[in-house]
C-alpha cells in the first residue's frame, strides 16, 4: 500500500464507465471486457499512479476487471474503493452498518486480488446511521491493516466534521468540473484545505460533455447522459460552449479534454478521469494545471454558455 497521506500523482483512472453493462442502471453504452482490461493496463503502463473504483460500478464488474488487469500486469498502483452502498429499489441506497462495510471491503479485496486497499471511502451519506459509528468501522479496518486511509465521498462539511471527531479523513471526493462547481460554494474545498484532506474531483469532464469528440446525438438511446442537465438546450448552450472551449484550447496548444482537466488541477484538486479506450487512458498522465489567466478564460466561456440560453 502507498503512504496514506499522499496519492501518487494529480490524476487517477476512474473506473465507473468500466462497470457499464446489463443489470446496472448507469448505462455508458456498450463495454467490452477485453478492452476494459486494456484500459486499466494502458493507464498503469503510462504511469498513472492510482485508480478509483467501487462495488457499485456494475455491482462488482469494474472491480473484477481492474483485478484481472492488474494480475496480468504484475503492477500495483494505489487502489481506492468504496463501501456502504447496496442495491435498493432498482438503484443504489446507502447502508453504513458495520457488517455491510466489512462485507463490502471483503468482497472488493477478493475481486481486486489484493490483501488491502490504499483508501476506503464511504460512497454516499447514510442519514439513517450515525457517521461516527460508520467512521469507527472504517478506522477499525485501518487498524487491522486492511486499509491504509479513509475517505468520504459526497459528504457535506458538517458530516465530515463529525467523522473527524473519530479519526482522520484523508480523502474527500465530490463532483466537480467547469460545468459543476458546487464544491466551491458549499464549503467542501475550504474544508479540505483547512483539514489537509486530498480533494478528488469525480466527473471532471462532466460525464464527457467537456471531452474531445463528444457528440450528444451519437449516444445510445439508453445512455444516462441524455438525461443530464448539460444536455438540456434550455439550460445550456452546449454547441456554443464546446465551440468556444475548443477554440480557446487550440490557441493554447491543448485539446479540450486537457483544458477541462487542467482547470481542475489549477484549482488545487486531483482529478478522477474515466476512460473507455486505451488511448484515452494513456493520455491521463499527460494533463497539467492551466495557468491562472487561461483558467479564468475557460470559466468566462462556461458562465456565458449558461447565461445566454
């Protein structure tokens, strides 16, 4: 396991798209298991130092593919996974009871083929169960050597404060991108800065809306991204946004993907970047923070796209 205080690198591979398939409600389109394993191998071989996964991603499918790929490679990046989410009413619901957290981790270790993970995160808040009790379970797993560090995903600062009374919170992750900046307003970024927690941005490309080559019309009919607010032309001028960001990126000698990820890194965050192809995975390690003036220009373009609908 890596040292719990610092993840190796600013960018990591997100594996949620690898979970796409039958029986999972978040449909990213067709996913080929062989290509999914190739994605993991390409990222690790390119020097990406950490991977973020979860039992929820295809209800074990993503973790299984990650484990298979790592066994083929014989390499071991830092592994972050999650716990405390169970199938419920055709979707996902939180369950932070100790037996659920422990069972989740045990199943994850089996699928990943490792004796311990570097970070275990509570996937979503569970309003029916005290965070203090849940965090005590996570800290117990750290003491047992099955986990190096604990993290919280999608939790509010007030809840994180309560967890902190039990033990350290090393990693925090929330949705964050040029199109979704809630962590700036709700105090999450400030909380991480104040408490020395590493902030990880999930969906830094806004589910692909900020990526090169994205075409809303080309998505499969059941693709969940068709239901995103970014897809609603009454709310966002997506065509104009992508045109202007592409032009700005070109002027800076960047791809639009690099521009969007670079903005995240310029904010002092780490980025969890999903990939569907080996080429996308290889590119992950090349992204760098934007200069402040370029980051500000990108923000102005996005603000204008929201305001001119």
